[in-house]
C-alpha cells in the first residue's frame, strides 16, 4: 500500500470561509478520494493560520484577544468543510502545541545551520499578504480616498506600509543555485508547467533574504534562541505541513508521511511555497516535497475573491439552490486546474444542466425506466464484447492519467465520455421500441455496466450522487469501498439486481 499525503494552504482566520477557500479544499478532497479508490493510505490536511499582524489587527477591531478571535473563527472553517463533505484526515491550527513545537524545531535547525542571522530591515510591507516589496514590484492606481498612489501591493491593490525594525533574516540568497539544481533534477515537481515556470522565474530573477521575526508584536511563536522575537508568517505558517505528521515531537516518525506528495496552493503564494519553503527545508536537512499543484484564482466579477474586494461568495449559500454534489461538480469541472476561472450563477446553471441533468441524470433515469418496462425491473448482464467496453477502458485510462496530473476537470471529462457514449448507444439501439428479449437485455446490461463504472469513477467528485447511482442499479455496499483498477474492468455487473428509478438526480434548473 502506498502512502499519499496532500495539503491545502492553511487559511487565514481574519475572514470567514468563501468560495476561493472552498475551491482548493474541494480539489484536494476529490484528489484524495481518488487515491483511496486506488488503495492508497491517504492523509489529507487542511487548517487555519492564526498568528501575525493581520490577525492581531482583526482581533482588535472585533474587541477580542487574538486567541478568542481565532477560537471564534477557526471552527467556521472546519464546519464549512464538513457541510461540503470534505474528507480531511486532519485539521491543524497554528495555535496548537504540536505546531508550536514543530516551528521551534525547524527554526532551531536553520539557525544552527547558520542560515538565520540578526539584521536591521527597512522596507515597504503589505499587511494583507504579509510580504515586503521592492519599489519595482509595486503598482500604481487609485486608493480608497480617490488619490493615486504608486506604492500599491500588486496583489491587493492597497497601499503598502513602511516598516523598520531589527529582525532575524533567513539567508534565502544563498540557495539560488541549489534550488535551480533541485528543480532541474525534478522537472515534474511543479504542476501545471506554466505555473511552474513562474516559480522558476522568481528564482532566476535573484533571491532576497527575508525577515522571519518581529519584536513589534507578541502574537506569535517565540524564537527558541531569542524569545524577544516571535516567528513571523512563513516559518510559522508553512511548518504546519510538517507539524501535522509529527515533526517536532522528538522522533523521526514524521518521515513515514513526509515528503508530502502534493501541496495544493494558489498562484499568489508560489513565492513562499516554491521558493522560501524548499530553501528552508534544505537548510534544516529535511527532504523536499514531491510536488506542488498550483491553481489559478476562482474569480468573481473578474476579480479575485477577497474580503477587501467585497466580492466574496459563501459556498454554503449555493448548496441549497444547486445541491452539494452539483456545486462540487461545478468547482471541479468548470476550470482546468492552474487556470483562472470566473464564477457566475449563469455558468453554474449551464454546467449543471448540460453535464448533470442532461447527461448523467438523464442516463440514470432512462436506464431505470427501460429496465422497468422491458426487463421487469431486473438488471441484465452486459455483453463481454460490447463496443462500450473499449470506451470504458479508454475512459478509465484517461481518468487515471488526468487525476495523476492533478487535472480534475479533464479527469471528469474523461469519465463523462463514457456517459455520452452510453447515451449514444441507447439512442442507436432504441431498446424502448423493441420487444422484451435477449437483444434488449444485452443493450440494457451494457448500460447498467457503464453506470456501474461511472459511479466508481465519479465518486471522488460527487460521493453522494455516486452512491445513489450505485444503489439504484442494485449494487451492494459503498461505492467508495471499490478498488481500482480491478473495479473498472468491463463485465462485472451481475444479472438479477433490482433496478430502481427514484427521484431525478438532477432536476433541470432555470437560468
């Protein structure tokens, strides 16, 4: 049995969960459900980032202590993931003792290696993304009061602030050649390729040392060798991926899960995850991740969703209208992972009606109706030599390849190719017009077998729907307990199952 470890970013608790958070979390959930079908021993981690200036300021605005503020927000993330049927194995908070121990261990290792040194820093800083910027990285534009500024953060379009204080610095500048050599030896570590090229471009453009501590606030983890300073942002936040598998507990047990197979991240945190993080691990003598899967932004009205922009969409608000699996399917299928997608209600309804109501839902209803009328409601066996068998085999191979490449939209399209082919098979043979008998039995057996395979292959995206299809065609147990590749082989649908129609899986929606 192979181990498979996947992480999402940990989400800041200065705002409640929104569609942008849900996007990455659903991607990770589907990916890890797929690997469970493959029989892998899966660990799926998500969590919350609870230290730093941004959180301290949000707590002050709310009239709470930072700990009380984070205690009020963090559960909203775990509750949201439960409602979205996220099967995470762990949920880490950076205020936990296990995390603080891991941060102290990583910091000490890098300090002992000589890669953390005391210095004085003055520079322009964006609180929202917790990053310093050089003048040539800033952009010009209007501010909230209508004036024009040339000192705007390129991500948040907000004025940066000038900070000057004594900090400890991580000497990132020493790692440029080592990072390029490592990525050169691991050319598929960064996916998709165009996002990986952006990360490599950051390294080739020259690396600057970055501050890893503050004395101007105390809401953080003290440095083990100098407790006047608290760890700031990236040594704190990024270490959660190690803390969750036991790093810092005094043993080497974390290596049973580490290195991670994929960090799922957004394109706006590539610098920190694909440049800072591997350099920190190199310094500490820890194996680097096997891979990063870098997503684009799920936009709303053409802009990245954020509390600042005021364009936040609460994913839980959509479930009542379109159903949980309808929402999950849209998130996974509508945008190729790595590209930007633009959320709209019209786009959601269009995808729902075309792929779910017209294709999967129609196929399931049509098959059950014909089996009821022509086969007395009893499932029949597929033809071992059916043309659909070759389609199913190709759909499976393509689905496997695209999940391996962390491309859920392409994997689902491959699965849907079997749905489309089965609908065409029925339209060509028109069993509803034929008299009951061996010919109809064979056609319907083929369709039932296709639905059996579809239920398995779509279960990572739509677990509840897959189980409903599984039960309606009379299959016993949980579809999630099936194991690939054996379960996808053609010809396993058993004659004699009771087939039921049930309510429509996906009633058509009006735009």
